[in-house]
């Protein structure tokens, strides 16, 4: 995840420079392209700085030191594998289909935004030949941005979930919990690992936990269920049966 942080940082800075140069050249871009660039930079920075598990990042933060109950805490066994039943796989598949639809809408929306900017710039520019150039340039940028969004999301979300569905297990981690939000998503930091949450499912509920048990898919990181330190369910993916958590 930290590698993707550096990649997004570079992409965000590159777009910011390109949009700045276009604005200096007289293009009427508005604030949306700059907002998108800053958003990408912010996401990249969060990936870079939040890529480690809580105990892994701070070895002195033992379970006893951060409030675990000594008689139940087993720091040497923080994450265990659980059998992937057909019911659990069906819940993951439904969640993945919803994510794919959202990505298609998002990618199409970015293309429309850039195409609209190009059309407005072309209409406002009175220099012969430059209007069509603006329209083509921004439409091309829209296609590039849409492909980048869907392509990166396919690599980081859809493809990993496909690996989950072809696997035989999912994961359950017990220990400290921390949600690090950023624009458009959040990073989930658990005891021995950290990863980008796949969608907003469970984000609000897990933000209220400082210790608990979390079930999730190993590659796509879809949150299946979460429980507090007393074993009370605080989140459950639709279709995921709490009793399957064991």
C-alpha cells in the first residue's frame, strides 16, 4: 500500500503542474481539476504514512499496554484464517458487483467533467483553431483519467477480490483497531497489518472501536464483520452471517 502512496503522490503532483501550466497559458479550468489533483495527493500521502499495523509500527504498544484484557489477549496469534463458505463467498461477490457499478459511474463522471471543461473552454476561446484543440485535449484527458481510475481500481479492488473468491479462507484479526480517514475512503490499521478499506462499509462502525475482532477478505479487504472487546457485533456485511465467524 505504501508503494501505491508514492505512485498517487507522483500522479497528483504531475496533474497539478500540468493544470497550473494550462491556467498560466490562458485556459479557463475552474477549481475542479485542481481539487482532483489535491485529492489524489492527499490520498497518496495517507497511503504512504498509514501503511503499517499498529503493533508492527510501535512494538512497545503491546496488547496489555493499550487496554486488552490479559486473560484473553494472545499477541502471538493476532490473525487467523477462517474457512470460506459458499455463503461468505456470495456476500463478497455481491459487494464486489456493487463496487464495479460504482467505479463505472465514477469513471464516466470524470470523463463528462473533463469533456465539459473542454467544451466550455472551446466556446469561450475566440482564436481560430484553438477551441477544437481545447475540446480534444480535455476530452483526451477525460478518457485518460477515466481509464486511470477504473484501471487502478481494477488492480487494487476488483482483481484482489477475484483472488478472494478463488481462495478457500478469509481472515480474522483480534487486537487494536484504528481507522485513518482521507478524502473518499479510509485506511484500516489492525494489530499486525494495515490496508485500504474496500468501500465505506463498516467505516463508521470501526471508527468507534479501539480494540476488537474484525473479519475481512485477505486480498480485496472487504470488511465482513466486526465485534467489540465484549464480543458484541458492531458491523455485519449484508448476507454475512455472524455465526460463521466462529
